[in-house]
C-alpha cells in the first residue's frame, strides 16, 4: 500500500464519517420532535430484522 492510496483511503473514510454523523444527528432531532414516528420506525426495523 503506497502513501498515496493510504491518504485517499483516509479522505474517503473521513467523508463517510462526517456524512454518517450528520445523518445520525438529523435522525436524533427527528426522533425527539416526532416520537410517535420514531417508535413506529423502530418497530418496523425490528420486524424486518427478524
């Protein structure tokens, strides 16, 4: 693995990390603002998981 590919990997990882962090923050705000919808979403995901 060369230094260039390692730097590229780190840049992609940081981008994904920031993107997922923003998504989690938005999801948390929506869960607080709309608890009924959040509860339904959790139940749907639980049923789909099994």
